[in-house]
């Protein structure tokens, strides 16, 4: 009996098993939380007049937003909670913070009228995100449309609407007082906010780049161009971000044309497939 008791004493203890998700499934939500904190911090920087830091914080939130969803799919950690949390974070970071920053940068000179474009931008961002969430549970889309967003996505909209701030910070760094005064013009900032708000809720097809296939002959130029842009982003970030906004705007007509070609090709294939069936019925 003493020997049995001695063996029981040295038996390895079993560690208790806790119920709950694994850490890998929480990582994407932690990244979303970090992006949300970045958006909130940008508003604090804007209140303090540190507009460069505010723009950098919103840019960091956009980068995090681009990574958390891909990481969730990579780790097989997608969930309804994560999707809703991501949308709430996007509304704050890309719907509220940019307009708030531009209001303090320029639009407060217009008083109550300067608040209207900010309000319109935030409302359109909320509608755009709600439409995106509703489409998740909606009817399946045609195969050719999966590479396109409906309207400008939230992070891109925030980057585009901050174009006056990016350009103004570059003008300030270069000592271009006239250009700086233009970027702080309330009319210019109001036009940007309203114009991008319309693009958010529009039905324009915009490339998503999630499953975008690059032809082999364009791979090397794409890599070289990306390397050049990263080098410019490190050397002169405000000029690079302003140029990136212009490039993105220039790509919207190209994406609309690409969507139209794909839809026409799909409709032609469908008509060709239905033609023999209709002939057999007659």
C-alpha cells in the first residue's frame, strides 16, 4: 500500500483545460483593436494641432485594417463578431477621424457650415459599411464581380479625403506658403469631403485586389514600381501619400472599364450557352 501511495504522489498532474477560442483566433481581433486605438489617437493628435501625427495614425489604422482580415482568413479565424467589430472600427477610423481632422485643419473657419461636409462624409461612410455587411448575407454575386468593391472602400476613402492634409504637410515642409494656404481653404476641403462621400455610396465597381491576377509580363514592372513607391514613402511620406491618392483616383475609370468588359464577356457566354437550348425547344 505504501508503494502504491508513493507512485500516486509522483503521478504527473493534469493541467486543467480551459474552454474558449485559441489565441490564434483572437489575434485578428487584437489587430482590429490596435487599429481602433490608432484612429482614436489620431483625433487626440488633431486636437493638439499635431496634424502630421494625426495623418500618420489614420494611415497606420488603414494598414492594420488591410492586414487583419487577411490574417483572419489565413488562420481560419473569421467570425461574425470579428466582422462586426471590424466595421465599427472602420467607421471610427475612416468615417469619423478623417472628417474630424479636416474640420480642425480647415473647415472650422466656416463655423456651422464647415461641420456639414464632415457630417455628410460620416453618414455616407456608415451607409457604405452597412451595405457591405448586408451583402455578406445576401444573394451570391456573379463570379466576375468578386474582384470588385461596390463603391470606394472605407480605408481608400479615408486616404482620398485626407489628400488636402497630405498635400498641405508637404507644402509646409517645402516652405510653399501659397500651396499651404490653398490646402487649408475650407472650400477645397469641403469639395473633397463631399466628393469622396459620393464615391463611397456610389455603385461604381472598384478593384479590390484580393484575388487579382497579374499577367506574367507585368510582374517585374509591378515589383519595381512598388519598390520605387516604398522608397519614396520612406524619403518623403506626404508626397508619396498624396501621389498615391491621385493614382487611386486615376484607377477608378480603369476598374469601371474592366468590370464592363468582364460583364459583357460573361453575358456573351451565357447567351451562347442558352442559344442551343432555345433551338432544341423549338
